[in-house]
């Protein structure tokens, strides 16, 4: 290493520009960790060397990989103590996340024990197990392997009728409180630029967006987390006020994806980049093409890294394909006639064995799917969601021995034919093309 690189030359303004770190962060790191260690002018102003600027960039890169600043400093000092140059192997590109993803038996055991505690409504035991997990494993491992995967298992159990909605809500509330506590414990942001994280209108599931916010904050970003069900007009006002570098949104259902479309078009009009993801885009891939934005991929663990790359190099966003005029007319007509269609279903002899509360639930979900698919421009999207309706029927098979998904869809088809005019042609065509289901 050239000794020239260690000559104190640059003032703090240059360092802030080169590293993206805030002056308060530089002073805090110097005070807490002894790095950097700038010289002082006679007037007391700090002067940094090129070597210190490169070191700060290295530390920031480790933070982006999920490492805490204290551990990054320890690693730097350890490498130097071993006679190695930490900068020798440092690349210029953003590295893939390096946090250890431990999935051995002990993590699985802790997850299963946490799930059991939640199903038993044992908050003390659930919190004790999480504290034990955080003591044994990195934060990322606990968040992804215990909390995220644990909630996924509980959600699947609810879908299969093995777990009550009360148990699912109890577990979700515990996990969300844990995320919020971890967020509150993080230090102030160390990087320039703000990121807005939110859920579109109608989306109530917030764990994924909260977890993304936590991981981005651990990378040093200033994250504005807005939570669930953010109205379109409120988002527009917030974007104009905050002046973020990107908006990240999460949608889990087809209905939420349709709401996200309107949000994405608004953001595009403001020139604000949007990155999005969620379960619906994994289950129905064609929905991705309907949203003008950057898809974050199927794996939640990689989202912070993908957001980082987008901020560094933002590709242009094309305009999403607009729904046809026939679809737009069908959407407005369906909205007008939806109540009449659902009243017809309640009076249908084919659905006499289906209890009214269950029929209301299925009507709500299926009707919302039709609305969303019409807004997104492709009724074929509904087909991928039919298993959800079938699951509700199967859950209640002891009471619904004579009712099948096929019977429900046939009754819905008849209701559409009776209550809608020619403007409903796209919906009728979808029913006619749909394979017969039992």
C-alpha cells in the first residue's frame, strides 16, 4: 500500500460525498469505534486520507451485506492484525448478502417450539424461545427461519382448517411486535437517501414489509415505514414530502395487486421508482407484467440486496399494458351488479347446503378476484386462485358433503348470465372456457 494513500488530504465534505455517510455518523463511528481516525488542522477541522475513505467504503459494504457496524470494525481490525489488507479483495460491485443462513436441527426445533407456544396462546414461552434463538443465531436467521417460516406454517395450517384464525392472529401479533422492537433498537441511519416501504390499499398483511424495513435499516438506510392499507392520495402526498429514492411495496393477494397497479401508475407519473413483491406474484407470475415497476423476485431474503442494486443502477420502467375497453366496461358493469349476483347465489338451490357465513366469505374472495383480474386485464389470473376457494370448501367438508367447488362455480356462472348484460361478455367467456371442476 502506498504511503501516499495515508496522507491526510480530504475534508469531511469530500468523505460524505464519496461514502454516502452522514457527518453525524462519521463522528459517531470515530467516537465509538476509533475509526476513522482523522488528523486535525490547526483550526480543529478533520482531514482524512484516501486509505480512510476506502476503509469507510469497505465498512459500508459489510453493512449492506447484513453485518452490524461493530462486527464490521472487528473484522477489519482482525484482518489487519493477521497481516492482511482488507481492501485487497474488496470489489466495486455490491456483494451478495453474507449473513449465515443456518437451517440445522436446532433452528427447526426452535421454530416448531415457537409455533406450538403460539398455538397454545403462551406468550411468555414464545418470547422466551425467541430470546433464546437470538442468543444462538444471527438476527437474520431468526427473522427468516423462525418468524417468517413459522408464520408461513401457521398460515398453511389455517388454510387446511387445522389452526383457528385466533391462533393465526395471536402468532402474527407476536411476530410483528418483535419486528417493531428490533426496528426501534437500531441506531440512526448512516446513509444519505430515504426509502419508503408500505402496503397498497386493501393489503393488511404487514410482516413482509416490516421485515424488509428492518433489513434495509440494518444496511444503514433511512426507511420510512408506512404499514398496511396506505390510501393512494396519502401516498402521493407522502412521496412529495419525503423525496425518497425508491418506494418498496408488498402485496399478498390478487386484490392488493390490483390496488398496487393504481399506486404504481401514480408513482410513475411522479417519476418515483417502485420496487414490489409478495406472495401473489409468486403464485400468479403474469401479474408481474401488469405492474409498471421493478419486481423484487420470489425470495424475501434477497430483497434488501436487490433494492440496493436498484438504487445504484435504476433501469427504466416501461408502461404497463392497459386493460382492454371490453375489460374496463365489464369491470364497471360487474361493480354495479355484484350485489345482485351474490343475492342470486344465496337463493340458489345448488348451494343450499352451504352455510350463509361461509358463502359470504367465498363470495367476497371470489368477487374480489374477478374485480382484480378485470382491472389487471387478464381473467385467467383467477384460475390460479381457485384452489383457495376449493380449500375453503374442503375445510368444511364435514358440513358440505353435497357441495363442491364445481357446483359453486356453476351457480356463479348462472348468476352472471342472469344479472349481467352483454358488457359482461369477458366474464361469461372465462366461465365457458374454464375446465369443469369437481
